[in-house]
């Protein structure tokens, strides 16, 4: 994540230049007699290399707009709700810019963000410095917390996050790999960004955990995102005899890497990659070479949770998405819905939603059963983070396209398994 940011405060707002920014999407609930307007700012990656995270945005925002058509009860009054949605364009500098505009120009009461540290971190940083309540998701907690230079002894004041952590994805991947015989030599491919540096970290990332579990990690070092040549990494993996490949990549980088593996005759038994292999659109773009790839699974139609906002089960929500869009379900649907579930619950419990401290008090007191599982900040693993369950699985080609099968639930037994991992 780039650190080239200018942090502004509300007192600097008169100097903010916003003319170069794209116009936001503004959604209002306008059918009720209201005490006033509550503004919610929302930032997601809808374009750029992380656009898969924002694929369900239009569907989710349409659903939330309908739910908020008559406003929201907060502090004993009914409030109109205005949602101002911004595209981070998968760029951390852009995410910081639009967060500044939401805070300083639009004067939002609550800020939400999702989709990898490229978006969550700069938005949360802007919220923290400007003392605006902020809730984020869809980013492993270590890149979110330590990527923002968080101190576990202090934490942050204004910014709260829910998602799983590196310990969960490592545990999920190990449980997956143990179901297929291999030589336990793992090639690690990690980019030089907040995610990659955390996943490959010698203390909190994959290296110590894999060594402890009896796996040998071959790590050629960090590569620059949007690289067009992975020959050095592939050569290192071939020389070491790696039968498993893991890491964290954006979709364009994995597509390049995987094509060059084929060109250079490298055929591992298992390829389990975070981030890049989450989305059906990415797997479809790989054609036959997408069959058998594996990934972490944050959420699926088979998860045993339901929305406390709409009453929908996970299957109900994915069916509604598929019917509305004609597209296969995708994992961010659940977490985008849950982000709005939590935000609306927070506002309903806030005593005075026009006071940031009151909204913050409500966030801290959250104890909510969402469509991705319970959300409750207890101080563990750190003050500003609460975790959600994680499993892992494999993409399988079917007559109707690709399906993502949960292949291990050792890390979350309440989530049902749909099949076993098959070697490539």
C-alpha cells in the first residue's frame, strides 16, 4: 500500500479540492417524515484489478436502498438515510482521496469500506485522523491492523473491522493440503503490497506456520504487482521440486503466472492462492486451466447463517443475486450484505446519531448475528478486530460452468463439506 497520502481534518475542509474526483452514487431513503438526514459513505473497488470485490455492489445497494426507503429509527427519531458510494478503483491513493471527500465535503456520519487493504486501510486511516466512525471488512485482519501500523497495546479509536486472519487462512490451507499426498514442498508467491508482505512475513505469516507443520517453504522474495514475467519464481519452484503453490495475488498477476507455468512446463499438484481465485469471473477467464484450482472460502450458499436484517439464509441471498443479475454467486456478496447489516444495527442502537462519539459507542457495543456469522468486538485478537469463520475448497468444472466446493471444514466444523480436494 502506498503511503503517499495527505491527511486532512475537518478543520481543513475549506481547502479540499474535489473537482477531479468522479461523481459519487447517492442513494437516499426519501419516503418518511424525518428528523433529519444521516449520511453513510461507502467505498469499494468496483473497477481495476480488484473489481471482483465490487461485482455485487449494485445488487447489494439496491437491496439496502429498498430496506431504508422509509428511513431508520435512531435515538428515538426517524432519520432519512443518504448513501454516498465511491469507487476506489483498486488504488490506495484513490481510496484515500474519496474517503477525504466523503468526510470533509459530504460530511458523512458513518464510513464503510470493503475489499482488500488497498481500499480498507486508506479509508480507515482517513476516518481515524478525522475522528469519524468507520467499519470495514473483506481484508485479513493483520494486513488491516499492522498494515496501518497498529499497536496491539493501544489499538485505534474510530475504526473497527470484521474478517478472518492469517492464522485462519494458514490453518485452512494446511488442513486442505493434508488431504492429498505430496512431498510437502510449497512454493510461496507473495507480492510487494500490504497483503503479500503480511502473508510472507517471517513472524506472522506463512513461513513459521508451514515450518512448524512440517512443510518446506520456497520463497523467492516479493514481486512487484502487475508483473509480466514470473520466470524467476517458476524456476525456483521447479528446482526445489515444489508440488504445492500458495500465495496471495491479484487476478491479473495470477493469470500471467499460471499461463507462464504452462509455457515452462511446471505442473504442481496443488495450487491454492488467496485473493485471485475467489471469483467465478476469474476462474471462467482461465478456461480449462481454472479447473481444480483452490482457495480460501469466506462465505458460501451452504454457510449456516442468516441475515438478521432480512431473514434471508445464505442460500436465499445467493439465489436472489443470481436471479437479479444472471451471474453465479460470489463470496463478497455475504460480507457486503453483512457490512450493511452491522451498520444499520449500529445506527438503530445509537442514542444520538449526529454525534460521532455516540455512533462509536454503539459500534463498540455491537453483538450481532449476521449472514457471515456473529460480529462482536471483544478485544480479541486485538481491540479493533473481530473474526469470522474460514474454510477452504476447490473449483470444479461442471456442465453449467464452475462450482466452488468446500473441501475442508476442520477450521470451522459448523460449515458443511461438499467434497474432497483432488490433485491437479
